[in-house]
C-alpha cells in the first residue's frame, strides 16, 4: 500500500484582489506552500470542532439539541495557510461537521 504522503495535495492559490501574478513558482515551492496550507486547514477544522464541542457541553444536558451541525468555509492562502471564510462560491473548501446524540443519551432525557 502506498503512503498518502507520497501524493501531495496541490493548491491553486488565487492572487489577492488587485494583484497580478508575474513570477512563476517552482513545483517544490508549490508543494511546500500547499502542504502548509492544507495542514493549517486541517488544524483549523479540528479547532472549530473542539470549540463547537466545548460550547455544546456548556448547555444543560436536558436542553442540548439531538443534533448539531456546523458549516463554514475555508479559503487556502499561500501566506496565511487557511482562513475561515463565508460558505459560498469564494470558499475553496466547504466543511460540514455534525454531532448527534447517542441513543443512550437520548433515553436519559
């Protein structure tokens, strides 16, 4: 079985508004910047999930919803790595996370 790390995810970084790209980026630089952007995006998703779970835990158990869904966009950027963005056409990645109570948690209500 091949290692997924052997196949980097390459990102097509759009230029910032008002900026025209003139320099070519080497494949090695593109691979490195893409890796950093994807790693930051994965960390951002994990952080958003952790914050959502922490917020849900602050709600009284009897008042917690049976299902919670969190949707946001991530825009990948060569300099910043990943930025939380509006969900829509400008988002490079649309992320939807959902949590649902386990059957035994529902029965405790």
